[in-house]
C-alpha cells in the first residue's frame, strides 16, 4: 500500500513539475493532487527534492539502459545509430512530462543529487560518442568530432519535448524514422 501511495505521489509530482515547474510547485499542491494533508506527505517522502531526484534519475536511467543494450549488439555502427536515434526520440516523446523534468528541472537539484544525474548524462553522451566514433573508424561515417555529432543529434531530438504533439499529423515513430534518415543520409554522415 505504501509503495503504491509513493508511486501516486511521484506521479503527481511529474504532472505538477511539468505543468507549473519545480520551484512553483509546493508540497501543498502535491498533497492536494493526491488527496492527503500536507503533513501526511512526509510519511511517504522526505522532501520535494527527493521526488525531483527520483523522477530525473528514473528518466536518465531508462535512456542509459536502452542505449547500453544497443551498444552491446553485434551490428554495424550505422545500425546502432539508427536504433539509438529511434529509441531516443520515441523515449522523449512517449513520456514528455518526465523528459521535460529531466531536461528542464534537473538543474534545480542540490549538488550531490545533481552530480549523480550529471554523471549518468555524461555516461549517456559517451555511449553516443562511442557509436559515432566506431562508425568513423570503420568508414561508415565521415570523420569529425564524435562528441559534437552526438550533442547535435541529441539536441535535435531533445527539442521534440517542446514541439511534439501526440495525435498530430505524424506519430512519434514516423517522425523518429524521418529524423534518423535525415541524420544517416545527411551532411554529417556518409
């Protein structure tokens, strides 16, 4: 029971942080959302920051797990990159509230929790760079700076949290495939 209430509180935080922002969301807002007295929240959580840390950690961990799975596959760098872009874009757009919080609110964490998120994010970027560097070494991609290429791809995909509309003209997977083809067949890659 307590675990389901914690999950309900965490989901309320996702919705409220996404809608109002972390700083503008009060503990009273969260309590009202889940139908508890403000003081009762502290039976389940220690602070609003704990919720932000959990949400951002869960979000980046999901991205990392999926990319590590792709990196380990015995396929070409081009195929890895195609799968990575598709995975990243669809994860961004499948759960825009959590992605928004990760990209927009993680900077509100205090030093230690922020450092944990930063390390996970850096690891994620390094995995992207590894795929691109592998493709550059094999001749699948034009030579260049793998990190800048990775940052550029991630930047273009991440921005979808601001413009993608579920139920719009295209489904997220269709857009992800379009973006993937644009990068694979585009200026940067062979």
